[in-house]
C-alpha cells in the first residue's frame, strides 16, 4: 500500500516535471499593483493600452500579480515576468519605483516602462534611470485645471474635491482643479463656493460607505459637483450623486468614466493607455530611447477632457468651445497651471485676486514636523 | 428458546485493555434482566455494543435467533432497541418535544410540524404515567424529568428492548420508586428490559434474571428468585462484602468549621436558595445533611467552598474567619471537596488521570520546580493512588479521564481529595455510581478520616448513607435547616417527614 | 551507566516520535489538505475547459497541466529562491497560527490577532524610525517592544473578558478597528509617513531583521524570521506541555468550572493567556514589517489586505494545526508552500487566488473534520441547536458511552 502510494507520487511528479516545461513566452508584461487589472482606473487603463497595441500588432502579452505589496514582492514579480519571456515590462504607479531601480540593473536586456514614477533607492538618496528604463509622468494639474474650468463654465459654482491619498499625482489634480475653477470664475465674473472643508483626501482609493456618506452630506449642503480623483472611491461619490435630489455631478478621473454613472459630467483623462502604447511603439519600432523621464501634458496629448460635452446640457457647445480655447492657451504657454505645491497655487490665486488660504493649505498639507 | 437478543462470546479491546472478554449475554423476551458488576467491569461497554456505539472485536449478536450486525444506533432503532444513557443526551435549549423527535422530525413543505408528534408524546405520557411538560425546555426541568424524557424518546421510537444504564444513580428515592414502577409496567406490556445498576436492592425488586460481570468477564447469569443480595455481591466482587458499617463511637473534640447565618438570595427566582443556615463541624464527627434534591444543599456547599458568593453570613475555620478567603486559600487551609457533579467540577475530562490527580496541588514544590512540572514525580504519585484506591482504567495513569468508566472517575476524585489529607472533608454524594465494593471502601475511608480527628460534612440524597455514616444529621428544606437529629434515635420516616416539609419549623435538639 | 540510560531515553523518545498514534491527530488535517488540493485542481480543470470551449473569454489561454505542475511544485519552482521565499512568508503565518492556537488551547478565541499584529508592527516601526541605536540592539529593541505592546493589546481583551465579562470575540473585533486607526494616528502624527507614496518611511538598516549571508539566508527577503518562529514554536510547546503555567491555562481552557474548583485563578489565567497570545501575534507583526521594502500602507483596505490578513490566516493555520504548536509550524509552512505554488500560477495564466480557493476548501474541511474527529473522540460538541437537529443521527452515535456517571 505504502509502496504503491510512493510509486504513484513519483509518477505524478515525473509527469508534472515533464509538462512543467511549458510556461509560454510573453513579450509584453505588466505587473499590477494592489488594484488588479479591473480597478476601473490606473491599472485598467494601462492594461487596455497594452491589449490594444498587442492585439493590433500580434504581440504576446500578459500581466502578473505580485505576492503582496512590498518592494521585494514587486521585484520578484518582475523576475517572474522575465521568466515568462518578458522583453518589456510595464509597471503602473509610483509604488514600483524602488523595484524598478533594482530591476533595471538586474535585467539589462529587458526594457522597463515606469508610469507615474522615477526609479530610486528606498531611502530616496539615489535616483537613477538606466538606458533600459523609461519613466512617464503626467501633468495632472493641467487636466485638473480643465476640469475645474469646465465645471464652473458649465454653471456649477459650488465645488468639492475627493482625493484618494495626498500623494503628488493626486495633489496635482486637486491644485489644478482649484486653479481652473477660480480662473473660470474670474473669466465669467461669477463667484464660486469652494470652502476648505469640501476638499478632502480620503486616505483610500476604495469605495467605502464613509466616502458615500460624506459625498451625500456635501451634496445636500449645496455642493453641485465633486471631482473624485480617488480611483474606486469615485464610485461612492457617483452613487451619492445619483441618490441626491437636484442635479448633482461628479468629475471622473484617469479614464472616461461617463459609462460608470449618469452623474459623471466629464472626466480628467490621463492617457496611461496611450502612454503604454507609445512606449511599445518605440520599443518595437526600434526607436526606444530610455534613460529618461518624459512628462506627458497637454502639448503631448497626455491629458485632456473627453470630446463629449453633452452632459453639460444646454451649455454643451459653449463649454466645449471654452475648453478648447483654454486648452490652446495652456499649450501655447500663456497660462502656467500651478503644479503640486501650495506656493504656486497661492500665487496663482493671488494673481486672480482671490484669497482662500484655508483651501490652499488643505490642497497641499504642510508636512508634519 | 425465546431469546430476543443473544450476545455471544463478545470481546471488546481498548488498547491493551479487554473491556469485554468473551462475554455471553442472553435476553429473554419480556424479562427484566439486571446487569451488575464492579466499576469498569465492562457493563456500559457491552450495552454500547448492543446499541451500535461500539463494534465488537469478536463475537456475534443475534436478534430472534438471526445473526445481525448493528453498525450504529440507527440499526439498533430498527431492531427496536432503545437505550437511556447514564449521562443524558439531551439538547438543553430544545423543548421536551423537540428533543424526543430529534432525528425523526416530521416535516411538511420543509417546515417542521410538531403537532402530530406532540399528540403522540401526550398519548405515551398518559399510557406510561411519565409526567413531563412537552413544551418545557430541558434546561428548566429536573434530572428526574430529564430521565423521563429519555424514556419517552425510546418509546417514541417504538423500542421493545429497553436498556437503562445506571438509571437510579441520579434519582431521588421517590423517583427511584416511580422508575421501578414504570419498569414493571413495561414488562407487563411485553417489553424486554436490561437494567445496569450497582444497587442490589433494585435488582432484587425488579429483575427476573441477573448477569454478573467481573473485570471484563462474564461470571454467570442467575435467576434472581434463587439468590440473595449477599451471593450476588460475592459474585460481583469475588469476596464476601459486609453491608454493615462498623463504626466506633465518635470521639468528638474541638470545632473545626462553623457557618454562621449563611444566606444566598437568587435574584432571578426572587427567593432565598439558602436561608440563615448555621451549623458547626467538630473534629472527629461526621455531619450528614439530608434533604430532597434542590433544597439548597448544592448552594450551601458551593458557598462554603467558594464556588458561589453568599448574600450574607460568615464562615470560620478553626475559629478564624475565612468568609473572604479565595478557593485556593481554603484548599490550603485544609478543606477537601468531593463535588456533586464530577464532570462539571471534579475532573478535567481531557486531561489524563495523572494530571487530574494533581489538580489542586500542581504548583506545590512536590510537583514543580521553577515552573516546570516534575513529570516523574507526578506519575509516581498517580501510580500510588491508583493502586491504593484501585482505580481501574485502560492505560493507567496516562488514561484520558473521559474514557474511564464512571465509577472509576469517581474513585479518582475521592483518591485525590482523601490523599490531600484535609481537616474538613465536604463529601457530596461521594458514592454516586460506585459499585458495592468501592462503596464499602469509601465509607470505611470516610470513617477513618473521622477517627483520625478530621471533620466530615456529608451531603447525600440517599438516606441509608446518611443514617449509616453520620454522627449527627441536619435536614434541609427550602434552603433552611429544619431539624437536627441523632441518627441512633431517629428513623427513616421521621427524616422523611422533615425532608418533605411536613414537620417544618420544629428544630429538635435531640443530640 | 548514566550515559547508557541517557542514550536509551533518547532512543525511546525518537521511537515515540515515530509511533503512528502520535500522528493520528493529524489525519483529519491531511485528509482536508487532500480534499482541498483535489478541489483546486478540479476548479482549474473546469476553468480550463470553459476557456477551451470559449465560454470564458481570456487574453491568454490557461495551461492546465503546467498549472497543476507549478501549483503542486509550490516552493520548489525556482529552487533555493522559492524555498527561501516560502520560509520567509511562513514565519509570520506560523507565529499568527501559534497565537490563535494557543488561545484556542486555553479556551479563548483570539480573533484579535490581526489587531495585535498591527500593533506589533506599528511599535516596531516607531522604534525603528524614532530611536537610533546600532544594529543588533536596534532591531532587537524594535522586536521586543512590538511583542510587549501587542501583549498589552491582548491583555486588554483578556481583562475585558475576565473582569467585565465582555466576550473576547466582540472585544477583539473592536480592538482590531481601534488598532488600525491607532496606527494611522501615530504614524501620521509623528511624521513617519512618506508623502510621496502615503506609506510608512523606510526603516533604517539597523532596524531590519538581519539577513545572514549563508545558505538560504542569502536569498532575497529571507531573514532570521523563520528561526524566530521555530524558536517560538519550541517555547510554546514547552510552556504548554512542561510547565505549571501551561497546565493551568489548559485546565481553564478545557474546563473552567473544574479549574475554579481546584483553586486556580481563572480570571488571571484568561488575562495571561490573552497577553501571551497577543505577544505571539505582535511578534508576527514585527517580523512582517521589519523587512526592507515592506511598509504600512495608510488605507484601511491595504491594512486589511496586507497586514491584518496574516492574523486571519493565523486562524486557518491554528485550525489546520489542531491548535498545537508543532501543528502551527507545519500548517504555516504548508500554507506558505501552497501560496507559493499559487503565485507561480501566474505563469500558467491562472489567477494566483487559486491558492486561496484551495486553502479555503481545506479550512472548511478541517473545520468539519475536527468536528468529526471530536465526535470520534467522544468530545462534547457544542454545535448550535440547528446543526444538531440536522446531524442528529450522527450525534446520537457520537456522544456515546465511556462517560457514564
Ligand atoms: N472509549 C474508551 N477508550 C478506552 N478505554 C475505555 C473506553 N471506554 C471504556 N473504556 C475502559 O473499559 C473499561 C470498562 O468500562 P465500562 O464503562 O464498560 O465500565 P462499567 O462496567 O460501565 O463501569 P462503571 O460501573 O464504573 O460505569 C474501563 O476500564 C474503561 O476505562
Ligand atoms: Mg458504566
């Protein structure tokens, strides 16, 4: 009996070791961060870009999920991708910065695309981007600016903001949004309501009842639109907007979220998918030029609002025209949108003759002592 | 032959222990058959085999002459075999009806329909005069009633062969009478009955035949009308047993323990469980507390030992107040306690025998050094007690107590308490479930304690035991001590009157 | 002569180790593991079948045989690398299992292990970032403080139960939430946040668990965590089986009334037990976090998914390991092994969560089989009333003789 079991086990093992020689060969690899490829936001956008490019060009592609959230687990996932045949590894998000820092020297023959971050050591002492790595950043503040501008121009004068966490990319969205809203108010000569208590970093990218309750309270307190730069937490705001009385809106983020809810009036697009595609085009077109960080803004077509303004109702055409005009101004360099520091936002508002210091402080909280 | 059940050459081995060794047991249709034997003789094991709880290692079972295999209690039910276990198997939070129908519920559209079952139970109740409220919850009814529920459960399943495993050990004398009556009724109906008991008087009263087991072997089956209690006892133990307790006159000295005005008020029931009880126990005497179950004896003992808080009153030990002492302090002062409920208080059933024998003394230097248990000493000590008190079990000191026979579990507790050598021994039902040999031994031990100048407080539901052992008898009724009697000058009848409250309020200082 | 005795004793204990009866207890766990794996493989097969038939649309076709191969190969997929990974991942699991199992053994359900892990980790981070000390002292202090803080955290639950009669499960769940927000409060309030990533800051090298340079320990994350875990297993084994403390705690766990009767201080024992259980969980938390590149993420969801989940896994480990210290060791290793296999399923185009499916099934089965096992062992089963109704037939068979009064 025991012997038979042993023999059976041995047979099994040998069969498996035989078939275990498979494992495929996937040239394009993406490592997901904690969200997974269906997070309706960052991971998903990147993945959709990869799928689009790969199916059009007949490339093999695949994503890998790390064991846990830690630098080493990310590094190990990259290793797994390389084992799976990866020639180019795309990683969405700043959480990969440290892992890529190591991976780029560990696997010099593999190309790395780091979206939203730049490789550095865990203690931030050394930044280094090797020739096989390309970093892609976005000018979120610009699209935030458009979102705020369009909202006020469309007649929404009582505003709110949900940020996922107070990390630089999200702060840029928020600061641009404030700047855009006040800029439009100045243009139109209207006053807007945007108190500091309607600007919030939720501390989470996940939809929660708390976030929904908060949105509902804001809406019933008069807020007309919330820009939800908060990943999945945006859906909490959308749910609250749909349930609220009167017309309440949400501005989506990262990808066009109009399909997620009728309350999404417009979305602050961040071309992560496009960025992935252009990196892949470079790679396969032999025009790869690594060792650098590119910043995708309005000029490069990295950020924009979607072309469809129909949810602005009667104002749609007007808002669209205004958006296009202001977009051109930013591209031309006539308007410099403040980035993620309170100083430039403060200066921008002062220029417009607005003072809302509480909001400025909330947008970029002073680092704790 | 008209045997309904024949168990032929049955053997059952647990580890190295032959619990049943080539036993043959035959049950005639319509008879009451007693099964007797010392603790650990294998009675429960044999009947558990018949009920399908254990599979025999050798031997066969015949039902009406045909060989049958009984794999589980369902098979037994099919053969109309029912069993009342010593330890009832009832679900506390269910009603009587729910418990009885458990496992054979009637349903309609997936919902339980109790109506038919309830009527059936009411019929059975009338037919056999087994009075219980079908809608009461098990947790609210007395042990005697619980037993009736177990019996109804068998009847509900149409059992014709009824097995009772030590049914009388937990009953009050009145309840025992009723049970005997019921059993006779069953017999009249043509049912066949097996009754396991240690009380030979019961054997004589109801049984037609009697099978005796000793140390796993069948000693023989006899017609009850042909034998006397003494012959049965001799068959069981293998020697003559004296039922007379020879007791030297008491040599009573100083007071050891005194309770002053103890009261326990139960807020839930809004009544006194113990009311203004005072008494003392002196060196060299056995004080017996008689009473019908549920008249405050349990609470009184729990208050003295510290398991329960009292509402008011004081306790003294050698004239020092110990009202506020912790349980451990009381144990260390020298109070021993043989608890009423051996499974609830007396033993940690998942510990082995050796571990249970040091339950109160594990921390003493004898068994422990710098926090580490001295395994060798512990097992040596256990082996000593095992041989001194004749505790029988499958694996000696390493036996898990849960697997030991009920009587041997009791012996283990008594061994532990006596060997702690306490000044005051509080013994509650000390011989519950013990065989006659063991009872004799324990009674002698208790008297020995007394003769060594210790005090003993004996609480028992059995008047025989109280009358035979005590030097002084207190009777409790509804939480109060209603009489103090001299065993030499009182009678069964008189105590009975006090116990039932008929002679309440008259404290007869006859000592 | 003395040596001969000693040798005989050693030989006897070695022989005892191989007595089949000693492992009987593990049989139900092994059976459940078997069931779980078979179920997992079946699920993989069904997924594969559906994908082949085109019911599922997938970007990449799952590879069934290869998948089963990598799953079962577990920690042996990439030689020493993956073995080291498994040991690394197993250490906190073992400790968490030890924590929950120890509480179980003493009659308490420490569902508060997740919170104690957070507190252990939080304290380790705080000491790591706020105290500067040279290498061995720094990490040792961080570890020690983590253990103590979580011990106090556990003690609170124990005290609530012992003194105020609050059920430990209720208290534990509340303390779990409190622990998350306490962690956020302390981390944010003391400038331990990396504002770039909203995680805690990188601990200095002196506050990380040492790596070592030899053998397995030179690989990746691998550190002395597994050694600490094994030591903890040994210590807990000794406490439970060789000491008066363990004797008391077990007695209270098995039968509170009898322990009270025997003069044991049941209240103190409950508190001590919860404190020890908390300390073990705290050790798990500290070990988990004192690793380069591992941080607290400051969202509730991430804390649940990345840190507290280890505590919940501890419940599985304890269950599978029958609440025994040695059991926790093997169960923890097993869980890490199968997770490792699940991780490599990435390569075969299956979701890594397949491993979780398997563990879930295993836990269900072992929960069931411990119940069955208890039945076989004539244990008193405390199934709720309804369950009793359903399995009444089996029940009748179970609560059989041997325990007649
Ligand atoms: N499940 C078991 N495992 C191991 N040993 C057992 C088991 N059940 C019973 N035994 C042993 O078998 C012997 C016979 O036990 P049994 O319960 O049949 O005795 P009994 O005659 O009913 O005694 P008592 O009058 O004390 O109830 C005892 O020594 C007991 O320890
Ligand atoms: Mg018995």
